[in-house]
């Protein structure tokens, strides 16, 4: 009797073992392909939602995002780092032959950012008021360049004194675009010029008049030196797909 029970148990164990061999084991961290995504900081909130979706449907891949200003990300590509880069089309153009398979992902607009309830700034024209403390992107950064283009365009309507007055009010500049809303929220400035995606509690975004707006396109591209070309291309393709695009729109990217 005992021998019979033993034989049954052994047979059952053998069946279970043979069945388990047919079920693929979950990918271990060491077995996963790690794709380093160099992403402009303006897209950080949207990417925080998109990346888990991608990883859920691609269990053999992990996305490692690095958020920074475009000029910092370009330097990383120049040094041979990264698999994917998500930055403005102007930066993609500067990188030239170092990236490939670029696709347009979204567009965004310029806005004036002020603390909620601000009594100092109600629109773009108020940035020229003496004593208003302003934050802009650094002059060599894409977001800083866009903001200065807005100021220059507005000066053609508001008068020659407008742009110099606004620039005289700049008390700090930020390399990464997220530094602009952070400075406004911290109370160290009264206003800044940033992106339509910079939505935070405590922050009011004021649309720039359409005739002064600078609409910019962000693209995703594969870094040519990437050792993970297939996975990198697939992730860029995912970013242009319906799921990711819905999340970009949710965060006020067109």
C-alpha cells in the first residue's frame, strides 16, 4: 500500500515537472534587455505613465529613462551613450547621422507660467513690468531659445523697449525645461516662459497669443551606436502608437 502511494506521488510529481517545463519562466532582471532612453525633461510626466505600459507588454525589456535638457542629452549621444533619444526636432537635426529612424511624437506650445493667484503677471505683456522676476531657459537650450523667440516676436507688436525690458527682469536661467515651473512654484520668481505641458498644482499657465507662439515638434529616434537596435526601434514605434499618443495628449501635448 505504501509503495503504491509512493509510486502515485512520484508519477504526479513527474507530470507536474513536465508541465512546468512547458510554461515559460518570467524574465529575470539579468535576462532583460535594458534600453536607455534619453528624454527631454518636459516629457517626464508623460513618460512616467508610458514606460510601465510598454514594459508590461514587453516583459523581456526594461526602459531606463534619463531626463535632462536637450543639450545635455545631445552630449550623451555624442559620447556614445543611450539607445533612444526623445528631443525637439532641432536637436535631432544637430545630431545628424548619429541617430536614425526619427519619428514625430508630439507638439507643444509656449505659455507664461505664474503662481496661482498672481497679482503681478496676467499675461505676456506684463513680463516687461519693472521689478517682475523672471526665469527662462538658458540661452543655449532649446526651451530657452523658444522663450526668447516668443519675446522677440512680441516685441514687434509691443514696441522696441519690450524685449530688453523682459530680459532685464530675468533673474535666473535653467538648463532643463522643468527648472522653469519648479522655480515659479518655489517662489523664487514671479513668472517664467515654459511649455503647455507644465501642469502642476499651484501653477497657472497663461496662453501666449497665437501670433507670438512658437510651436515645436518633439521626435523620437534610435541612437545609431546602440547595441540594442531592435528593442530601441520597437520602443520608438510604441511611442508613436495610439496608447502612448493618448497619454501625450492627456499631458497637453498636441
